[in-house]
């Protein structure tokens, strides 16, 4: 069965420092990978997906199939980036394809 | 953008009673909705996949007779926690698929006393 692992439950950096949130997955095929973010007292929302290859709010993530990783990176963290981040995997595009979430990483960006 | 709402946002009920949580897609139709449970500072655990007009698909370990799911229309799915107990206290989140993307509701905080 597919699995998503986020090894860091808590991550604390200072404003302006680079940040990397790690995500590893286990699946033999070609899944879709996502990063979701949950700001304090707000709903979960999509941050970015690997197929888009885009940068959102300064964040990027590259899918490394060899290492089965999808780490989230930002070169200069901002205080407003403080939130809970979830890496997620989806096996297919059909309507029933569900997301499998990692355990999440709580990012705190200190002033 | 696609918006998913949940009602109520929080509910307190007594042990042994049942409580219904509604999930609505406000500006799109959703043939598939998902129900998750989230414990404090933990991940979202998928409970079941709700399909409009058919029975829900429950994840292993989730009691279908305790967590009743009804997806009666393309914009509404309901989760009923029957005979609730304190251990059912949790944050319940629904999401709906739209254009290959999942949109999440704000969640419902259930406290069983």
C-alpha cells in the first residue's frame, strides 16, 4: 500500500532563512504528489502539485522518483509561512482516487 | 474557486446520542466526496468515500454502522455519528472532488460529553 512519510513533526526557522520540508513516499508506480497547507484556524488548501512544476508563494517542490521524495523548499522563509504542511499522494485521476496524507510538519518562522 | 462548506462548525452532544454533519459543495457538483477525521496535531485519516447515489466506501477499521454516510445529491453529503461516545470526539473534515482537485471544508469539531 502507498505511504507518505514526513520525518519532521516540527520545524522552526528564522525569517529569511531557507526552509525545506521533507516528504518521502512509498509506491512502485507513478503517483501524483501534492503539498497542502493549513494555516491557523483555516481549512486545508492546496499549495502545489508536482505536475504543475510551479512556484507558489515562493515554494517549490521537485519530484525525485529515484529517491521517492517530494521535498518542499523555499529560499527565504517569511513569518506568514508559519503553518501546518501536509504532503499527499494520489494514485490516479478518477473521481474515486483518494489522497493519502503524511503526518504533517508544523513550520514556525520566527521573527 | 470551488467552495465546500460544513455545518455545523462545532457541536457538543451527550454520550449515546447521534449527530449529523453536513458537507455541501456550494458552486459545483461533486459526485464524490470524502470524509476525514483529524486528531490534534495529527494527519487526516480518510474514513470513507461518499458516492452520489450509491453506498459509501469505508476504509478498513471504520465502522459503517456507526458512521453513516448519505450522499443524496450532487451537492450534499452527510455524516451521522450514531450512538456517539467520548472517543468519537474529533475534528471531522469533508472534501469534494472538482476538476481533478480536492477542495476541503472548514471542518466540524465534535465533542461528546
